């Protein structure tokens, strides 16, 4: 096996492993969305039980798109690499740790959505994931790792890495005022991402 083929094989192994972690984490989110338990089993009771699960629905959808957003960025970055080294592997592992753990703060905030502690833990973990993701992307910008022509794309996408950090910090700050206010930046994350990615106007 040539050096180039070996580098490609190692890169594919790392990408496949990362995709598996993303897939498992995003699947585990639905486990916390339970069927409503009602006694007696009446139409009104089932409807009320479904309404009581609204925090779990919100937690699932928010975290689904959070993890999905991280996967899209990860997929783009790894599609522009031609090799890996130990530094990239360890940074990737630390970032994947935050993804694998995401179902726990999601379950926590889904069950205790009215508490500052639960919302603060979720927002804080989102911020940590954003920081580790940004560090991974910046390390990937090292010239030898990027494929020819891929470095410009990596630099352009690196700005988007600030979006989850901004969302997490805002959500944490809002949660300290009122837990329910944290939903504003969390649900507005697509808008925040679009603003972060907006190209500056030419002077």
C-alpha cells in the first residue's frame, strides 16, 4: 500500500467512525420521548398526556438539528482533507465525546425545562461542543492535512464554527434570567448561523 493510499484509508476509517458516533447519538435522542401514560385511557387523557410531552418534543427537535448541524460541518471538513495525524485524531475524539454525551443534557432539559440548572447544563454543553468543533476545524486548516484546493473552503467554513458557541453562550445567559428565555437563541440558531456566515459587503 502506497503512502497516499494508506493516508486515504486512515482518513476513511476516522470518517466512518465519526459518522457512527453521530448516527448513534442522534438516534438515542428519541429514547427520551415516551408514550403518554394516562389512567383511565380516555381521549382527553391521551391528548393531555401528549401535551405534557411538549418539552420532550422540543428537546428532541432542537438536539436533532444541533447534532445534524455539527455533522454537516464535520462532513464538509473531512471531505477537504487528504490525510490525518495524531493531533487531528485526538481533537476529533474530544469533539465526538460531546456529541455522544448530547442525549443526556437533552433528557435533563426535557424533564426539568423550568430550572436554570438543567437549561444551563444544556447550554454549557452546547458551548463546549462548539468550542471543540472550532478547534478541530482550525487544526484541519494545517496545510499538509488539507487536499489541494481544500484549504480555502476550510477557511471559509471556519467562520460558521462560531455559530453554536454564540447560541450556547446566549442560551446560558438567557437561562440565568429565565429558563424559558433560552429557547429564543436555541430556536433562532438557523438565523444566527446565517448571520455568522453572511459575507461582508465589498467596500
